[in-house]
């Protein structure tokens, strides 16, 4: 079975955040906010959005604290940016149209 999850445009920063959290064991809030070009408040909202989707994002307070993606999280097998997601959707639609046309010709 093929599943494609497309994030709404307001959730792209959450998708980018998830991608970043996979690249290092720990990030400070300031590092993540700077890298994502968002405010600390937006970062906290995105972290809460990931937690609501059952991603195990943990936080440690203090000078040596930061965020990390915990083990056992189910991560998507494929992360697409907006242009890639559109390309996949258009390709799938084209394939389906071709299959429908062949089926109709066979009848």
C-alpha cells in the first residue's frame, strides 16, 4: 500500500523541524528557531504539533538543555518539500488517468 501525507502549508515548519531533529541528537531552541527562520513561540507550537501526532519530542530546560527526538518514534519514510509533493501528486494522477483510459478501451 502506498501512503502519501501532505502537510498543509501552515505545517511545513513542523515537517522541516522533524527533518532537523533527525539529523542531530540534540538542538537548542535558539538553534532550531534560527535554522527554521521562525520565532521561539512558533517553534514551541511546532513541537506541540509533532507531539500531538505522537512524535516523541523531549525537552530539557536550562543552559545545557534542548530538544531531541526520542527513540521509538514512527517517522515518515519519505519527507517531501512542497514542490516534490506536487510533482508526486501530479504523477499519480497522470498514472491513474492512463490506467482508467486503458480500462475503458479494453471494454
